[in-house]
């Protein structure tokens, strides 16, 4: 039987994408990008979200792909951030382009994107229609939010910078630990938390690096359980709070489930030397069959 620390490290390593999976993502996203450029005359198509920030875990259900359709102007309905008709038209335009290329895939509308999955590879993309914001000197975009009918400003580049900075502060342990937390969320499907919400909250989790992953896991879950009780601003300070659609009931439920995970992580750390079998069981309960004790 492995030690608890060794088993946890092996589990975290198992969440990393293999070289073959990364190559398949490149191949698949190249096909989608070529489709969008050809059918929509897209100005730019690029990977964003957790995959681009190196916080994605396998299986790859939702790789974000930004498709820049043009630039917003002061006379454009996009600039007023209130044109539901234009938003619907943009969503349908992207959906139709994907449907014409892959008639058997059934691309479907989501809050910010059009989702298309490829069963053969197990890879799925969330295609996010975007318009460049010329009023900003940075790479800022307007993207649709279907639930509110608003166009919101965002910057994947700033999100990526913040993620990198926080990981450096944590001694490069934040991203691996965050992947473990994302796997925990996926294992416990009833959680009201979104992966991006977890990620942004994690940016303030460490002001010093944890000694090891076991200590880091406890610290991260504890931080998240406390941080989720307050609104979570957009890390780029451009759009609405990351959790602006979260109800008080959902927030309390998230606090409770994170606090429970923090307690299990703390007990696993405390028992790691004195009662490793119990510590392993606690981590198996957190992470499921992906966690192996040896």
C-alpha cells in the first residue's frame, strides 16, 4: 500500500492529459476552427477556458473555443448590450455552421456558447461567439449571456494571467490541486458549483506554498468553503461577478458541501501517518475510483 501522500500525488498526476489526448484536441479543434473560418468568415478562433489555462481534467467534456466574428462598434446593437434579437441570431449562426459541417452531432445552445461533442474521441467543444471590443487597449471581447439576454465583457488573456500568477504564488501546486477539486466536483454531481467559479475563488487560496499536496488540499477546500459565502468578482474586472446567477440557497449548499470536503481532507491529513487506511478511505470517498491506495 502506498503512503497517503504518495497515493494523492499519483492520483493528481493521473488527472493530467496524456500526450495522445493533447494531440487529439489539436486535431479536433483544427477541424472545428477551419469550419468556423470557412462558414462564418471568423476573424480569429482560439482555445480559451480551462484547457488554455492548463486546469482542464480528463475526460474533456467542455473545451472553450472562442470564435471572433468581428468588432463591436458604437453604432452596433452589441454596444448597447441589450439586443436579444442579435444575440439569438448570432447563436443560430454558429449553431447552423456546425450543423452543416456535422449534421449528426446536434450542436446545442448553452448560456454562453454552442456545444458540440465528438463521441469517437470523447472530446466536446463549447464554441463561444465573440466580438472584439475596440474601446479597450487589451484583448477584451463581448460575449452573449443567454440567461440574462446581455452581452458581457471578458478577457481570456487576463484570466490566464491571473491563473498563472496564483499558481506561481502557490509554488506551482495550485493548478494540480485545482484539478483534484474539479474531479471532486465531477464525482459529486449534485454540487451547485461551476468549475470556473471554483477556479477563480482558488486564486486567493495561497499566499505561501503548501508543504505538500495533502496540506494543500485541506487549505484549498477550507478556503473555498469560506470564500463561496461572498460574491466572486470577475478576475478581469470587466463583466459581472462570476457567481451573479447563484441564489442564496445554492450559495449555502455550496458552503456546506465544501466545508464537508475540507473536513475530510483535514482528517485524512491528521490520520495519514497514524491510521493510513482510514485516511485512504476518506480520500476515496472524496475522489472515487480514480484515487487508488496502491
